[in-house]
C-alpha cells in the first residue's frame, strides 16, 4: 500500500502520520496536547462519573490534522495513536 509522502526542508522523504484516536483509559486530561495543537484538532471533554468528573481529550476535528505528531510527543501517558493516509 502506498502512503502520501512529502519532503522535509532537507529533501528527506517524510510520511506524515495523522492522529487516529486518543485512548481515554490512558488520557489524564492534562490538556498539554490541546495547547500544542495549532490546528484545533483536539478538544477537552468531561465525563460525569458517579462521584466525580473525569477530563480527557477527544479528536474533535480530524480533518484539520497536518500529521506533525506534536500532540503525541507532548503526551506523557502515550495515549495517542497515529496512522498514515493511503494515497
């Protein structure tokens, strides 16, 4: 299967990997990824549990992802999964 590829400034081939999902079991809702994403792909979400509310992040605008993986690099809990887009 062929994937969409690009070039870095130094002319090296690069395959962008776009955010596929955030594991809400791993996500602690710290918001670092939301702050680092300049394209508004992610947004915080609150889930009401029995006695308290749990914050986590969801992929709200996946079509706006540019494949930089900055959100995954900033996540201490490794809650993100990524995938390239087939050509």
